[in-house]
C-alpha cells in the first residue's frame, strides 16, 4: 500500500510485473499467428522451391490484421483490467 504518495520498491516491481504480463498476453495472439503462418509458408516454399518474398509478407500481414481485429475485444479487456486493478487504485491512494 502506498504511504504518503510514495510507493515502495516492491510495489513498483509488482505493478511493473503486472503490466509486462498484460502486454505479453495482449501480444500473444498476434505473435502466435505470425509464427504459425510463417512456419506454414516456409514449409510450402521448401516443398515447392518457390522463393518469392511477397509470398511470405502479404499472407502474414493479412493474418495479423485478421487476428488483430478478432482479438481486439480480448486485448481491450486485458487493458481495462490492468487499468481498473492497478492504475485507478494507485491514483485513488
């Protein structure tokens, strides 16, 4: 608990840990999608010997955009939970 408006070192690390974990959880769907799409495209390129650069770039961008919009509600929930559970109590004291 903050005393006199000053947070202890442990409290600062706890808030930082919670926000870093939240950032990782928000980025996980997009990073996982990029990994899977990149692996599948790389496998297809190895099997067919097609080495076109746009073949890797465009599907990854499209997949990331689709997953971004599909997971926007989840990412908003994570951000709001962090704000309501950490930022507001710190501001309110």
